[in-house]
């Protein structure tokens, strides 16, 4: 009996990035195998817990220009990605509303200054609209009379994270990807393939020692009757809190940001803060039903940037998506797919070819030659 030929690509980690990369490579006609330690739903991934807001301008309050530019391009790409998936995914581009309570009003100028200095000018142009109380009430009737002022960032978006993961799983099956769910990959016994693409998020820590987790906690509640029409960000001195309305009166309320790889359940303090924040935005949240309190860690590199790390041989690692995975993954995955295809067909084989590739890449800042980090 002959052994089946090894696949072109083994993708390690079937969270957000691994699924998208594997699905795209399969769409180009490659033979792809995907290995995920958790289930097909994606419940072991940071992507499972995320709010999946696509908010490059709001994120400019804490993110640098590279991230906001990646986010703006990716926001334009998502509809095309979703149109090709075999299952529907809730996607909305109805903007972000930013509000603050009177007691936290000193946060507002700080937020505005940071956004204006970190965001690309094309995002700011018409994308950052000051609302007086009456305009705010007209834009978001559920909040009429509740805030004196706010900002509408009209071009921002969001999607349903769990629907994306499910639709990508269906897409992998449709494109014939060999999926190995509930299969943890051990670095000492990697699956056989021409090229390995490591998308294990925090699970790649053994080979990326500078990777760290930043804990985030969220609440999911069912709150019929409130009818927010877009994500609302509440400026807050400790962390940027948001309430993201999904389909069927489901709201994701998040998120804390705590240094440390603590995957333990949500703390009482965080639950109180998240739920109080929601209640302070709209008292109707007092009657909401808590469906889930959950925590996960965002995979983060020291510079808080995503990276495509080539080991100089057969392995590409895609990691460091931090708090921006959904916001930037279409562009990051595209770069990874192009690079991986060039590795497979031999266009990249040494440091010179890598440097040439990097010079010509759309997002050259993402690429790093990483032979130093390989285990001996
Ligand atoms: C609370 C919270 C809120 C967030 N909100 C947003 C948001 O609003 N917008 C946004 O853009 N981003 C958000 N994010 C960030 C986003 O979720 C991450 O950036 C994204 O999930 C990273 O994708 P990834 O594929 O690299 O990692 P993951 O999604 O974590 O996937 C990695 C996968 O690898 C698997 N794995 C690990 N080790 C192994 C192994 N040894 N073998 C096999 N499989 C393995 C894991 O099980 C997992 O499924 C949020 C994150 C958190 C935690």
C-alpha cells in the first residue's frame, strides 16, 4: 500500500488566523491539513471569546498607524471573504458610538488626541463626527437623553465571531482541507508537510518565548428591548469598555485588559465592572440575562504588532494579533498566504530572496527572518 503524499501545507492551530489561512490556501488549489487542539467550533481559541469589533479608528486611541492601516484595509476586505463562505455571518458596518459619563469627562480629550495622532488621515476625514446630545439621541435612539455629547465613527464595523469560526470550518470542509480537530500538535513531532504554518496563538509560546498573553474578560448577555444599533464604547479611566450588539438581542460586553496568562474564570471585580458599565449606559441591562462570563488571553508580541516570522527553512509563524485579530486578519492572512505559496514553489529559499520579497511586500513591516528563535 502506498502512503498518501504529504500535504503542501500543515497549518498548526485552527483559531481565527489558522482557519482563514488554510481556507485561502485550499482556495488556491493547494493540499492543506489543519491541526487544532480544540473542537471545530473554535472554543479553545481567543477568537471564541472576542467581541469581533472592526474598529480601526476607535483602536487608534491605543494602536499605532500600522495597525490602524491594516484594520482599515481589512474592513474593506471582510465582505468579500464572507461572501465566499458557505454559511451566513452577521456583519455590520454601522459605525461605533463613543460616549462618556460626566465624571470621566477628562478621558474625552485624551481619547480624541490619541485617535487624531495615530489614525491615518483618510480614516479621520468624515470618519470622526462630534455629536451633541440631540444628534446622539437621533443617531442611537436607545441612548436619547442619556449623554451630553459623543462621537460617531460612522465607517467602523463588527461581526459575529462564533459565526465566522463556524462558517470557516464549513468552508474548510467544502474546500477539502484535511481537518484534525481535537489534535494538539507537539513541537517534537510536527505533522509531515512541505511547509508548516504555525498559527497557534499563545500555544506557540514554546517556540516564541517573547510571546505573552494579555487576559481579557467579557460578559455575554441577552437583553431584549434595548435595541442598540451599533457598538458603544464607554470611555473609562481603567480600560476601554464596550457593548457590542449582535443578532437576536445578544450583547457582548468587554473587555478587561490584564497582563498575565491567567485563563481562570472571570473575577467578581471584573464582572461587577463590566455589568455596571453596561447598566450605566442603559438601565435596561439591569433586566438582561447573563448567558456567559468568559476569559481568554490575547497572543501578544513585545511590540504589540502582528508578525510573519520565517525560520529560514520550511516554517512560517503568524502570531501577535493581540487585541486586533478580527480587525486585521484579512490583510495578515493574505500576506501569509502569498509568502507561503512562494516558499512552496521555491521563490523564497534564502535570506537574499527573503529581503527581496520583504521589499516588495504590501505590508513589509510584518515580515521577520527568525532563524535565531528556532530551537537547537
Ligand atoms: C476578550 C477578548 C476580546 C477581543 N476582542 C476583539 C475585538 O473586538 N476585535 C478584534 O479584532 N480582536 C479581538 N480580540 C483579539 C482576537 O481574538 C485575537 O487577536 C485572535 O483570536 C488571534 O487569532 P489567532 O488565530 O492568532 O489565535 P487564536 O484565536 O487564539 O487561535 C489559536 C488556536 O491555536 C490552537 N492551538 C494552540 N496550541 C495548539 C497546539 N499545540 N496544537 C494545536 N492547536 C493549538 C488553539 O486551540 C486556538 O484555537 C479579542 C480577544 C479577547 C481575548
